[in-house]
C-alpha cells in the first residue's frame, strides 16, 4: 500500500488473529473489577482541553508536549483524552454521582491519545484500563484499590512484577518539601536538562520524574517526601502498609515515586516489570483528594489507577503465558450439490439462532475444498449435506478430531452441537 494511506505513526492494527488476546485481558479486568463492586463508566474520547490542563497540571509532559488539541468550528478548544481519571471525575461531578452512590466505585477502559515518541510499549493511540473510587479517605480503600491491580496480575498468571509504594504528602506539607528540592537542585541547575531547568521554576517535584540519565543521577541524593510528611500523612501511609501486609500483598517502599500528574496527593504507587525495558510500569496510580473540588464538585477524596493493555500483553509474552484462545466455530457446513447449497444459508441461520456458531463458504463447491476450510477454521465438526441427506431429512455430522460420523435429524443436531465449547 502507498505510504500515503499507511496507518499513522504510533498506532497499530489489532488483527483478527490477535483480537482474542485483547478480549481475554479486558474480560479478565472486567471480571476482577466486578468482584470489588466496581461498575463500568464510559466517557467521551474528547473533552474540553482545559479539563486536562487544570487537573493534570500545566507543567506536566502531557499538557506541555503530548496532548492532541484541536478547535471546533466555533473555536472551542478540545483535546483527545490523554488519560482517564480527569474525564471520570468530570462525569462524577456533572452527573451528581455522589447523590446516588455513597462511595462511587468505577472502572473504565478505552483508547487514549498522547503525542509521544513511539517505542515498545508506548504508542500515540493506546488502550488504557483503570479504576476510580471516589468518596472515602480511609487507608483501607487505598489498599483495596491496590489489591484490585495485584489480583488482576495474579489472575493473568503474571509473576515477574513488583509493587512500589510511596506517599507524596498533602498540599499542606508539599511547600516545605518543594523548597527543599529547590535548595538541593539549584546549585546543579547547569547540569539539568532544559525541561528540568523549567521544572525547577514551575514544579520542583517533577524533577524526580525526569527520564534523562544525568538528571536521574543528580536526583539520587535529593530530599525525599517521606521525611516531610505531617503526622496525619505518616499515619495514613503506615495504615496502608499494614492493610497490604494483612492482605499478603508484597510491596517495597520507594520514596522516589512522584507520578507525572499534578493531582496526586498521599498514597502513590507503581507496579513495575523490569523485563519490559524503558516502559516498565504496568500499572500506576494513587490518591487525588483535591481533584473533585478542583473540577467544580463538592470536594470528596478519590483514589485510583490505570494501566495499558499493550504492556499487559507484552508482560504475558515475556512469561510465555497464552492470553486466551482464538474463537472457533462449532460447525462448518459442507454442501454437496446445488440443492444442498441452496438450503445451506437457511440451515446456518437456524443453527445460529439456536446459539450455535457455524460457518460455510458458498464460493467453495468441492468436498475437498470445504473440508480443508473446516480444518483451517478449527471447527469441531463438519455438517455434511448432500442430495441423499436432503432426501432423508438428515445431516451427516463428522467429528473432525475423531473422524466419527453419524446421521442426525436437525433437532438432534442442535442438541449435539451444544455439547461442544467454542
């Protein structure tokens, strides 16, 4: 195909032979979320740009470099959603979910968009899944939310990950910490990358999130937030750790975690798989207690996380774990002769109406070609219909695994085919 019509850089096609893997991980996520009472919410793919500028932070990489922003015909600025929390919180506020739900327990999945340099595990259109619990500040909720993430990975069979947690404190304790960072990094300003020199002025905490190796080296000895927590923050974080320990969820405390979004307060965490290379974060999230009020609602605490399906699938590949199985039809109808070919579509429709998956190909007429097609689509049985079968009102059912064949009336065929799993 001409490059003029090639897919945009940083995007990908999910082909039919791969789609079952995506369906498998998404269904596993939905199943685990349901066990925790999380209900699905769906928000628009685009929102007003200032929703993200206000919530994510105007000094974040997402806002400064990565958002796809456009104006509509009336000059209003919109953005393709780069992350899921801000839209969910906007929907929570706009639809007054606090009135119908004491603590809202929500989950979502769908495409997100960021203009970033594409690499393994990072795309410009990516598929994110996540959860948000809004309405409680209890440390048990922090641990429960983290438990959703770790249980999901366990259910998928993944073992090569670790949970890292931290507390980034509250706005009340953040000023002193940011001043300490400013005091530490200012003498090294000339050694910082251009982005970090800008962060030094606008948001010193984000210096700890830089991926440039020179800045990372400088940050090794920087002050850590845990030393600046007040008594309430320290007690909350200690209780989160106690709950995780009782839940038998292993973790390590990493005081360098700050996350890349400005709305985080208190607990922050990441689940890391080092085998994925530079894009090693499988799931990341934390608490965002001021965001609901910031977006116009009656202020209520919140906590959540998000991950990407792409990285989940990469992690499964790294561990050699099969992600589901391709769908296969129960039966393939082999029509021999014009009369059989004429009745095949109606036979197929009756079987499908009865809940049975069958395939046929009217362009194939020889038995050899049709049996080959039946093998290729991995059907369990071939349903052979010829003049003789039509005259007797039966269909020859051949089990393609054993070769066993028997003639059955259509009503009996439906009962027999329902014994096979797709």
